[in-house]
C-alpha cells in the first residue's frame, strides 16, 4: 500500500471575508446611536435654526450657527469614526482594548461641542433645535455605554 505524503492544502484562516451577520447586536445598537449623532449635524441646532451643515441641490454648505463651522466637521467625523470602529473594528484589526478606550473617551468631543453650542444658544436667547438635542443625547448614551454605566444585552 502506498500512502499519499502530500498534505492537503488548506485555506488560510486570515482571509475570511467580513460578515455583517457576526457583528453583535450591541454593536448595531451603538452604531445606530452614533448614526443619530452623525445625522444631527445636518439638523437645526438652534438660534434661528442654524445648521452646522445643510445639504442642498447645489451641494453641502457650512453655516456654523455660532461661528464655529469646524465644530460640525469634528462632530461629524467623531460619529463616523464610531460607526466604523463599532462595525468594522475586527475587520480593520482594532484590538478590543483600543476599541473600549475609544468608546470611553471618544464621546467627550461631540458632547463638549454640544454643550458649547447650548451655552451660546441660551446666551442669545435662542431656542434649541432638535439636531443639538440629538447630538447631546447620542454623545451621552455612547459615553454611558462605553463606561459600562448602561449595559446593553
């Protein structure tokens, strides 16, 4: 009897494609909260319904209701980073400790920007827009979930 000494080639384990079905339910919830925060940049923040960004037929234009258009850009980028890290963290090789650190402290930036906007709006006797409220609620929720004050099941 002859034995086959050639081993059978196996597929490398690292080349498996990304599967959305393997993303945990908790990550989808966090991504949804982050998406709400992302969308809040395009909604009225207050004081004469000023937007940080407004999408129109001619393109995207910056408004900056209180003169800091960069705050809207930063807020939008932070939420976009959250969504990417939450959903694709494993696929882009972000280790769990780094992901947890980002979730603990990353929500501070949009929250602080939202508080600054809130103080400016209240100082001008303006009214709060629902975009600012969504931003603040999203940032608070992400911060509380990231710091394990609220546990998702």
